[in-house]
């Protein structure tokens, strides 16, 4: 039994060194939950719209780091989508959506110097289903965004001033009929953040 008890921590340390251990998901790490964006879909072969949403949030107080972090990944989420009066009636029963997005997190340090960290994703996808007037949004696939400047991001999250997050997003839709000229209001979920060790 003693051997097993010793091997457990050793295995954890070895896995951490390989980046195979992750923290529990951090819900709504950037304060985006409930924020809204409006997309107006323009004419194109695949109907496309762009927008930016922002949020302010406090430093995270519960970052318990048992080892040296090797990465931070953010997975965005969408809580709901509302369609404007300029959208087709009836709406398509299935809408395939591609998401390209860039998240930027920023603050000022103790010396009042600005700092920021950025992560992007291209080609994430989800499906919007419409049935009897009810609209449901599926999970975002391949939406993970990994921050390259990890040390800066962790310092922003742990100390300094209140933080600002911006999410620049482009949605491209495919459906029959298409949604050219349609206005969408997206209510964002908080998404999740994961620290890798």
C-alpha cells in the first residue's frame, strides 16, 4: 500500500510535466456570461456577420496552482440566439454556423502599465435548430482558444487592476433559405477556462 501511495504523487508530477493534467473548469472566467452581440448578416456566398462584445471582471481569487502552468485554454459558449423581424419566415429548421473569434484580456499592473493577452480560434462550429418557434443552440465544436502569452495572462487574472475582456466574433451561416440581411442577437454564455500543467 505504501508503494501505491508514493507512486500516485510521482505519477501526477510526471503527467504534469508532460502537460497532461488540467485544472477543473473555471466557469465564466472573463465575465462574458449574459453579454449580448448583434450580428447583421450581409450578402455573400456564405452569409456572414461580425461584432465585438466586452466585459469587465475582477481578478480570480481561487487560482490554486499545484505545479507550473503550461497553458490556458478558453472555450466560449452561446446561451441563446434571437432572430430579428428582418429574418426569413418561417426560419430554417437547421442553421449551420461557423465561428471565428479572438479573445483579448487586459488590465494595468501595479505600476499602471497596460498589458494584454490574446487567443484566437478559426473554424469552430455549432448548429442552431428551430422547431415550432423554439430556437436551440448546440455546443460549440473545436472552439478551444489557447493563450500564447501564458505568464502575462495569469498575471492579469491574479493581480493588477480590474480586467477587461473583449471577444471579436465572426459568424458565417449556411441554411435553406439563407439568412442574408437577417439580424441576430447572440447572448453569450460564460464559457470555461482550463489551466494545463
